[in-house]
């Protein structure tokens, strides 16, 4: 099966598979939470299924900088020293 992998790529995987496949493995690791950051999180987007999975805490992001901002806000309470 082929699907859009985002703006510059495409994904190839067996029919019925998507990004949620990793969640079964991660659940077995005893993690308190699984965070997911994706840019195509609306219906039809390649991040939709994992973003909406009840096992993840999903965030829609728009750039690498936006992802970094979210991570700082979530995981590091002190503001970053940005110039």
C-alpha cells in the first residue's frame, strides 16, 4: 500500500498497517504517556490514525520549530534561552 508521507515523501507498507503499529511495542515498555507530533492530523492525513489513537497525546505542528516549541513547553518548564 502507498500513501502520502507528508510534503516530500510517501509511505510504503502492507495493507492495514499505519503509524499505530509502533504503539503495541511502546505500550509494552511501561511508559506513562506516548506523545505524538504530526502535521497532517486531520481526516485523510497520514498522521490522522496515530494522532487520534486513545493511547497517544497528540499535537498538530506546522514546522520543526513549532515541534521544538511544543516540546519545550511540555517537557521543560523553564523558557528556552533564545536569541
